[in-house]
């Protein structure tokens, strides 16, 4: 699910109420800047909305169920297990196919039914949702386009916590792979060839000595990933972290003194000067 599809799926839940005039007015008010503040926290969206005919701002709230610790643990394990999910999230983007991860766990990232949602507004007008809540819905959809991590926050997992857990899980996978292959490199596939120099580099030898063909291909792949890396945070103007490349692909099954090689290298990447 891309960032736009996330917003469309969210709005579809509320537009299914067939309250066309109310939501048309809410869309206009949101575009005109009448949603004065919007906060997204675990299970709760809250906004102050003051339309052109309102004597004061009204508080609009939309609540959903935040997922529990065990549900998030299973979701994070799945996301960390596939490079495409982890790379997109660590790069500040909503991964394609993320809806499938939640659906497989019997969950949805955005509410797909009004039965999942509770709403109220201090204007106390009827019927609900009122125009203030409609404007808030469009403000939430816009925020998901600008920062997809807001959807995770609403479901109970903030950006920093999610990314920390993903890094920890991927590092744990790397350590497990290293333990399974104590020589420090993965076995070659049947019929393939790897020179002694290639194996020496996997063990920490001279990387310039006798590089194999497959290593050249890996360099080409890493180079293309670096050039295509998006700014971290998913916001216009965000600055890429110097160490972002280390999180883009599956970590190699290497370790030094029990530490994943990615974490050994991270301080050196962080010390690189900004572009």
C-alpha cells in the first residue's frame, strides 16, 4: 500500500457514509486551512477545527484500537524478515504490499469499517460525523501522504520505536546466520565458484585482493541502492542519514566479537561529512 493508497483507503471508510455535502464542505475547509492543529497519538487523532462560520474552534476526535504488544511483535518480525519492507520503512517510505502483512495477521493498518472507529466533536451537532470531523478526516489523510508513520503511530507504534525494533530484529537475524556459519561466510551454491581471496575477504581479509565476479555485482547493486535511497523520514527536504545505506539491505552474516558487522561499521558511516 503506497502512501496515496493509504490515504484513499482511510477516506473510503468515512465517505462510505454517503454524506456527500458534509464531506465536500469538510474537504473545502481542510484545504482552506481551517484545521488549526492535528495530533496523532496511540489510538487517538485530535484536531482543533474552526470553519468560516464558526464562532470558535471545536475539538474533533477520532479513535481506533491500538494494537497490543504481541500483535506488534508478530508484525515487526514479518517486516524485519523481508528486506523490501525493512528497507522502505528504514528509508521513510510506506512499503508496497504492507497491507498484506497486516491482513495476514487479521489486522488492518487503517480502519476499514466504521465499527472500528469512535468519533466525537465538541460542537455536538447531529448527525455525526459533523463538518469538523469531515475536515479532520481529510487532514489525517493528507498527513498520511506526507508522513506514513502517522498510521503506525495511530495503531500504537511510533516511528522511533518501530525503526529501533526493526534494526534489532535484523541484527539478530544476522547474528543467527553468523552462528549457523561460524567461518563467517555463507556456503556457495552448488556449481558456483568462489576463490580463496573471496573467502578471505568474507573473513575480514584484504577487500582489494582477488575480488570475485559476484562481489563486483554486489558492489554494483549497493551503488544503485545508494543513488536511489530516499530521504529518511518521508518528508520533503528531509536529510539522509550517513548510515542509511547500512539499513537498506539484508545485513551480511558477519560479526566481530559477537557484534553484527553492520553495527561495527555504523560509527564510521556516521562520521562521514554531510553532503
